C-alpha cells in the first residue's frame, strides 16, 4: 500500500530502562524493540521510512539491515514533537499521509496501522490518533473528549485529578496529513516536563479548523509502550502466552504452560509434546509427533518429525526424522543429523554431517566431520580437529564401526566398513574394509614390590 510515509521516533534515551543500552535496542523475544516496529511498518510498504535517532544513534544504525530507511538525527532531546520535526527536511514536499509511531510499541500489528491510515484518509482528517481503553492508564497520555469528540491529549504529569480517571489512552501512534509540519511548528514546551509534545498537535490542528479523529485498537496489548524493564518483561509474557495459545489450538501438547519459553516465531507440528523446562528460542522449527523434554534449549534449528530431544542444548542444527538427541547432548552450529541418528549422553557435535542410522551415544566430540550411514561411534571417541591454528576434517565411511575411546587426528579419512579398534589414535587414512589398530601393544613386565 502506498501513499503514506512513516516516521519512527527513536531518539529518546529511555532513562527508565536504567541501562547503558539505548532503549530501542533492548531485545524482545530475541529481536530489538525498534526492529519490531520497523517490521510492522515495512509490511505496509510505505513510500518512505524515516527513523529519528539521537541517544545511542550509532549503535542503533549499525543494527539495521534495511537499506530503504532514511535516518535523521535529533541532536537535543526536546520532546516527541521536536523529534518528529527532524523528519520535515525529508518529507516537506510529500503530499501523502504520515504515520508517526514511537519505537517503543513493539506489539503493534500492520493491520492496525493500516486501519489508522485508512481512517485518516477516508474522513479527510489532519490527525487520527490510535487509542486504547485500559484498566490502568497510569503513565499514558489521556484522551480528553468534549461531547464525545476528541478535544486534546493530556500527559500524566499535566492531567487534572479528573483527567487522571480517564481510561482511554494515547498509544503514541498517529496518522497525519501534510498539515503535520505546520502544527509541529506551533508546539510550545509549556508543560510539566518543559518538552515539545507531539500530543499538542491535536488541539493545534483543531484550532486551525482541521478535522481530528481517533480510532480505538481492538486488542490493548498491541499498544503496550515499553518504558522500563517490568513492561519489557510483561511484553515477553504477552508474546509467549499468545504463542502458547496458538500452539495448543494447533494440536501441540504443552504439559506446563507456565514452565516453558517458546519464541513468537517457533513452528511446531501437531502431536509434539513439550515438557516443562524447555526453552525454544528464535528461528526454531520442530516437526510433528516429537518429544521435547526439559531442560532443553533450542535456537536457530530445524527438527524433523518424531524426533526426541531430552535435556540438550541445540544451536544452528538441522535434525532429521526419528532422531534421538540426549540426554545431555550439545548439538552445535552446522550440525546436520539425518534420519534415525542418535547422539547421546554427553556427546557434542559441531559442523558434523552425520548420515542416517548412525550413532554416537556416549561421551564423544564429533567436530568438522562427515560420518556415513550406519556408523557406530564408540564411547569417548574424539575427532581431534584443531591443530592450534586451523580446523581439519574427519571423514568416516558408511558401515564403519568405531570402538570406544578412539582419537581421529584430522585431517583423516576412514573408508567404508572399517573396524577401528578401541583405544586407537588414528593418524593416517584407512582404506575401506580394513581393521585398524593404532595403539601400543600390551606388554607384561615383572613388577618389583618393595617390602
Ligand atoms: C508518549 C506520549 C503519551 C503516550 C505514550 C504511549 C508524548 C508527549 N506522550 O509518552 O501520550 O500515551 O507515548 O506509549 O509523546 N522521543 C524522541 N525524542 C525526544 C523524546 C521522545 O525521539 O526528545 C521518542 C522516544 O524515543 C519514544 C517516543 O518519542 O519512542 C515517545 O517518547 P517517550 O518518552 O517514551 O514518551 P512517553 O512518556 O511514553
Ligand atoms: Ca513511551
């Protein structure tokens, strides 16, 4: 949808976070607050996105991957109206509508923003304010009406006792027409905080004889502003609860909904059972009929149908169908475990491609390796992949059997159907079909026992 541009206000220091990090860089479910707002706005494909930065600008700028965002700077923090004014130089001659949104309302949905813009266009208003009716309006700007019609917005610190009782609040999200710039130029800092408030544009535009309007959001959680750690944590819980409800209704079993963390973007198939103590972080997709037992942590990974994960840490891995991981395994970046693979007690894999039906069930480290099908890796086997400078690869052919406590000194290649004797330290390639024993022979010597 075109014919509107967006201005995102993100220059505030976020003092109430009590943090060295700019507020908008705080992470909500693995994604910085500002990115939530950028994603929602971008979904509507505006003509321009202008980001107003100030406090911690460099850090925020570095985190952005979008190339279509124009950045302007607010060098002094004089208030939300002053922040919005910084976008004028980019949009001065722009004829379309202008969505102004604070960067600290991460849960806002694109569809709500669209309704706001459409309302402003449809009725030809100079401003439409997105509002919400909340139980506890403390800290928000109140929507003051006269005869049922929007009169002004008054901030908590400036509100009269009667106004403080108003439960309809300003979300900090507005759609303006091109009169925005003239209205902003008229804002004065005559309020308790001596700041230039964007909220004053309501009465200013009214004074110009322009139409002012509001629409109320359907779900209040969408406009929750994040100003402190309690609100950030609350937003996490809102996202998590929404996700859990969605998964339960899609046929996923979650044994104790109070005792799991599941990221908003997780995909989990039906009949999968999630046990207490499981933490599913961002970028995870889990198939159907899996069992995920606590305490497991999974991030950026894909797990195939009917797999069982117990008490394990999985990051950046692709796991096939019917696989078994754990208890107590660490499946690291670049691990690819195919169908029926089993990685067990205290085994670790990294950048290891392990073909179907292979097992490393006890105390192993398999790193920078390619393991064929139907390979059994005995307890305590290690790929010695690092020579102090570089990483090297170990290749083990299909059908091989690796006895316990074997060291593979990489780079090394083991053929198919090789039997590696327990306790071997394998330093040279082994052709297919061989038995390799690479360990000191057992000797018996006389033992002299002192009296
Ligand atoms: C603001 C609204 C309030 C509304 C609430 C909703 C004003 C005056 N008040 O209050 O009516 O209920 O949001 O969440 O706008 N900013 C700058 N530069 C500044 C000051 C602020 O860029 O000099 C940015 C902040 O980074 C933030 C936004 O403007 O994204 C709003 O500022 P904030 O201090 O969070 O305002 P609230 O007190 O929450
Ligand atoms: Ca705020």
